[in-house]
C-alpha cells in the first residue's frame, strides 16, 4: 500500500524527496487520508507536487498534526 503510493509519488512530474516524505507521513496516520490522497491522484493524474500538497493542506484534519506551541500545551 505505502510502497505503491511511494512509487506514484516518485512519478509526479516535479517530485522531490521532501514532498514524498511529507505525503507519506501525512497518509500513514489514517486510512482515510491515504484513501483521499490516492483518489485525488487518480482523479488528477497530471497533478504536480504543489497540487497534491494544496489538496492535503485543504483537508479538515490537516492541522491535527500541528505541533502545539508552549502556550497551547499548557
């Protein structure tokens, strides 16, 4: 599953290492994230890395992984 996505991410026209790692880290936390990103890539086969990252950033759960600031953690 993750290996297939990694291959697909490597085949994005303007791919780069940080992009691949960021997407894989995002999707590994929830199956629904994996499903959404792979569906987006299926629906948009010519998507560039920026298109995929924008899609991920627009997801409702994107900020669930944000690091809390010192004040928020208290």
